[in-house]
C-alpha cells in the first residue's frame, strides 16, 4: 500500500523566525514520527499567532483559535447548584491552549439550505458541524470525497471555501420543567416572547427506542373525552394511534380535545406543528390558554415559513422533550401534526442532497424516517419509572385515498388508526369517524371494566347499521327487526356526535352509552336525542351513579338508577 505523503502548511500574517520554524519541525516529528516538510503561506487575516494544516488535521494557535478554545472550556463548566464564579476563576488560572489537532473542512457549495463540505474524512451521520459564520448544520449525506449537511440557519453568510469544524456532537435540545406552557421552535428556543427558558439538561433529538425488556404492555387508558373513540377505539398509555383524513375533516380537533381532556390528570402534552400556518398555530395556542390547558402543554412549532431542515427535526425535538418527562415517570401525550408534511420536508432535503429518488420521489429510507420516531413512544417498565409516551400522529389524505405511500407506511408502524370521512363530516357527524376501517389494536386492554361491558358490541352494531342503511334506500318496506336496528343505529350515531372543546368524562360516557345500547331512547325522536343526553346527565348529577362508574363498576343498583333517570327524561320529552 502506498504511504500518504504528508506536508505541513503554516499560515500567519508575518513569516516565522528560524527558531519558530525549528520548533514547528520538532513538533511535527514528535506528532507524526517522521520528518514532515513545512511550507509557509502568508495570511493577513491571522494578525496574531499561527495556523497549521497537516493533511486533514488543523492546529490553530491563532488568537481566534485560542479564544474559541477558552470559550468552549467555559461552556463546559457545570456548576450543579454551586456558584459559577469560583469555577471560572479556576478555569482562567489553569487554562492552557490545546495543541491537539482538530479536523476541519472547507465549503464546496452552498445553497437551498444545503452545504457540501470537503476535508471531513471522519464526520459521522447526524453530527453537528460549525461553520465559521456561526451557522450550524447537521451531516445527512456521506460520500467518499465530501459530506452533505443541512443548515439550521441562513446560508447567506456562508461562502465557498469558508472553514467548517466538526463538533463531535449530535443534534440536541435543552429540556426541563420550565418548557411547560411555552411555545418553542425546533431547536428549543422560545418564540412566545416570554423570555428565556431555564433548562435542566440537554438531550439528543434522536435516541434509540426502548427495547422489549424496557417496556410493559399497554394496559392503562389515555382517555380522549370523545365518546366515539373511548367506546370503540380506545387508546392506551404508550400506544401509537394514527389519525387520518382529508383536509378539514377534524383531525386536529380530535387531538386538541384529547389534550383538553388531560386537564388535572398529571399528563404532559406536547403538540408538534409541522408545516402549519402560523395563524393556525397561534389560534390553537390561544384556545389552549382559554381552556387552561397551556399549563401542562408544550408547543413545538416549525411553521410553513420555516426551512425544510427545521421541519425535518421538529418531531424528533418534540419527542426528546417527551422522553425527558417520560424518564421521570410521568405520562406524556404527543401529537405530530402532521407527518405527511414531515415526509415532504425530508424528501426536499434528500433531493437537494442528490439522493436517489424512489416511489413518489421519496428516498429509500422514508419508512425508517417515521419508524425510528414512533417507536420511541412506549410504556416503560416499572424499573425505569413506569412513565409512558402516547403518540397521536396525523397524516392527511387526498380524496380519501388510504393506499397512499406515506399513509400505508405509518399505518404499518402504529397500533391502530382513526379514519375521518369527509362525507360523514359534511353530514354533521362529528367526529366523522368511519367505523368500518378504523381500529385500535390495543382494544379493550385500555378500557375500564364498565366501559368495556357497556360498549362491547357498539362497533359491530354501528357497522351493521351502516350496511343496512345503504340497503334500506332501495326498499319501500321493511320488517320490524330491520326497522328497530335502523332506529337504534340512527340514535346511537346522533349520540356519538360531540361538539368541539367539550370532552366528556368517562363516567358520563358510560351512562349515556348505556341508554343507547339498551334501547332506552326508543320513544325519543332522533332530533331530540341531544336533549335527552343533556337532561339525563343533569338528572344523574346529584346521584351516586357517576362516582361508581368512575371506579369501573356497573352493578344492578347503578343500572337501575340510569334506567329510572332515562324513563323520567323520556316522559318529560314526550310531554
């Protein structure tokens, strides 16, 4: 194998003296175990000190380099509750410039949030690079002669030929309890005008998902407050439940109602907005404040105006924040709104990095893009604190197409999906859930016993009703059994209609659902079902029914109380 011929290039404003040359030659021989030819080049920018390049190694003894080393030393100080002043004094007293080599590169091309860099032979995928202008980037493409990186700032200050340094660090985000109630960008910087956020640590935005031994089964409910979901498609803590549907069919509304329903339950909620309109996110934050939900919510915003790089890392940053609370034993609910825009941002970056396009121009690793994200949601074992992170990813469909590329990928990763139908939405059935193709693969494991008992056959009944309804349009007469099924189905469908921003506690859901499943609304017209529901809950308010149902118990006394209240309400509405 042919040996690499080394040459040292020494740069400074003034030519080195003979004594200095001899010192550099001795240093090179000691460092590399051989005589290394030394060549001097004048660099007026280096007013004081020297900068020497040996292959891919850089030795920076310039004033700029020494100041940078000193600044990095101060940044490494970790007071841990102790005054930082003595530590700084000690650091200043004992600091010596480091003569270790650092790997630097130079910019080949820059533009469209992408920079290609040469000379970084040992750069790793996902490593953060520091440009001389102060802008940071992340390595996303490794090639034999260059690396491609995405930029987290404006590329205007970066020029071809400028110096790029390796940091040896991966992208991360500050974390801490101080983030609760705040709106931050994808880098964890506050954007709500309420000042800095005190951090309690720093976590990488990408980390390995918990292994099998570190998890436990999903067995505790994450109640959404929506009767249609909690009864037919229950979500458990640590589950990944996909929300899909066309534009403007109520996807975000379901996620928002779920966040509102966690008030007073000790759940930390994280809403990650990817490629959304800033006005929409501002309205959402205002609604959360108005409902008192921002106290336990963090909003991570990478709007449509943000770069594709920031939209790409936003969900990973939100997940890192969620992992901080999960590892402390807390329950976390995270919403990704939405992953279809996230995939588009990743496709943009991949094409700019000249990766080979695949189906629909997406790169070959687009499945891994979302699997490594969603697999981080889990219910941790008791040894790790028993915390959980429940994910509600959102994917937008086009004209109800459930066979789209990104959608089918995410369906295969998640533990179920809730499909919102545009026709049902336009008919006033909100949430507009298509019972036929919606499913929760956790099922009854995430339901309390009373709900499981009452809602056991609801999904089958509703699916049967949908089928009979379509056939009944072609028949002029029908038997009594079919008419009864259709009547019950119509009233249960109306019962499942729920206004936005009005989540319902589980005990109220069970009471209402009991009436629907046991035919206690037979004599109530469909248009009066909402009145029946409202008056029934008012009747039961002062009884012992709700506390009993909350415990998951539905006994003969509770059932009798519900039936008696339903009878009184029916008599009143008929009169």
